[in-house]
């Protein structure tokens, strides 16, 4: 059960807003200043979520905010209830609307009737279906650190009830007796950023306000809130499904996350500059204590393994590096 919320999260005061904008500018996010002048109707916020990036930390923060605003409540008998919209029986802390459960058009997907300003945990393409103002938010973690965390937690540790381990796992997984490289190949094909962001063709446009991810994990309990590596990486060598093509999957994913009204947060700085960015984006003062990695990696890949992993994850690494550069231009460092 969610702990009682702190006092109501009011709109940013002028002084707090000024500090948030200064922090954003220091990170090279001049574009975020535009959010401060958005109309009163913020619309719905579609959080394109990915596993093993610190989603548990962000989800708890957003749930406390929703309770403070009176948008949702919890009771031991009924579980989570929304004000004017319905939760799913298994939704965790905030309303979820995963792509696999979206109805056929023109029926709106679940959570679409949530109050203006509410953040829905969903997949890319959600905004094209809700029939109202909608903006995208996502949280990314350095891809190699993310993979090592998942391998340690799900494969070697058989966490979440052994959902990725024999005998519960899908046929492609042989955890806990699966090599890091083999696991990386499976992870990239089913959980990779580029695969998920570019793999859905009916997104209704690329990053527009009306218009298109995956937690993907069977569960995220115990997910750590901060990564161990900071900043993007650029690798040489082959890339996913041929060379990097600006008109191909990598380019599509990048354009979608560079779209108007989209905010990209980074796990490595979520508890610091990320909170200023998110406060400006949501028009709310939000904060979280600095996260601690409660599930440290139990794997230390050798040079050959690390090189192989980087080749497999190269599309995601390049996507992450490009976005990191967008939000951290040289003049802001």
C-alpha cells in the first residue's frame, strides 16, 4: 500500500520555476523553457516506459503526485481507483495502458479519460489514439549498464519468481545457465530501445503532440533507481540489421524522441537535474531522494564479452549517445 502522500504538490512558485529553468538551461535544455508557457490544459502525459531503467522510482513519485492531486486513491478492498477513469486489476501504482491491450480504433485505450496532467505508463503510439492533447515522456539508461543489470537480476538471480528462468521462461531463454552474450541477443530483440520505438508502424506520426514502448518486463519490483555508468557511448563496427540508416529503424526512433513536446530523462541524473526537468514539464514541483542501487551487478564481463555486447546493442548505444548529446551540448558542460 502506498504510504500517505506528503502535502499537496502545488504548482511551481515563481522562485522554484526560476531555479528549475536555470538548472535546465545549465543542461542545455533551452527547449524546456517553452513548457512553462503551455496552456492550462496540459492534456495527458504518455510515459513510454522501458524495463531496468529505474521505472520503479519514477512510478512511485508519479503515484504520490496523482494521489496528492486527488486523481486516484487506494483502498485495501478495491485496490487502486481513478477519478473518472478505471485502473486495470494488475496496474502497479499508476494507470497502465500497454500496447498489447489497446482496442481496435476508434475506441480509446485505457486511461485515456484520466485528468489533465496525469501520467499514464504506456507505449509509443498512445498519443495517436487518445483523441486529446497528449505529450510523451521517457526514461533511458545507458544500454550496456541496463543489460548487465537485467542479466544479473533476471537471468542469474532468477528474480520476479524466476520469470526469465527455466522452467517459466520462454523457449529462447535458458537462464540461469545462459551466457551474457546469448542473453544480450535475446534482450536486444525483445527489449531494445530502437526495436520498441521503431517497431510500431501505426504511431500516427513521429513525436507530434497528438500522435507514438514497453515496460516489457514481466515485472519491475526491486528495480534500482540509478545506473552505474554516466553519459553516452559511441561504438565502431556493425549495427543492428545493417548499417545505421537515418531513414531506418535508428533514425525513426531518434526522430520520435526528438519530437515536439517530448521529454527524455536519463537514469544517471534522475534524482538531480532530472527532477528540475520533470517539474518544468509537468508544471508541478516533483522531487525524489537520490536513489541507491539495491541490486548491484553480479557479473563482470571480460573484454571479449563486453565487445560482443556492445556490438549487439550498438543501435541502442547510438540512440542513447545522440540523445545524451542533445541534452548535454558542449556549451552546457
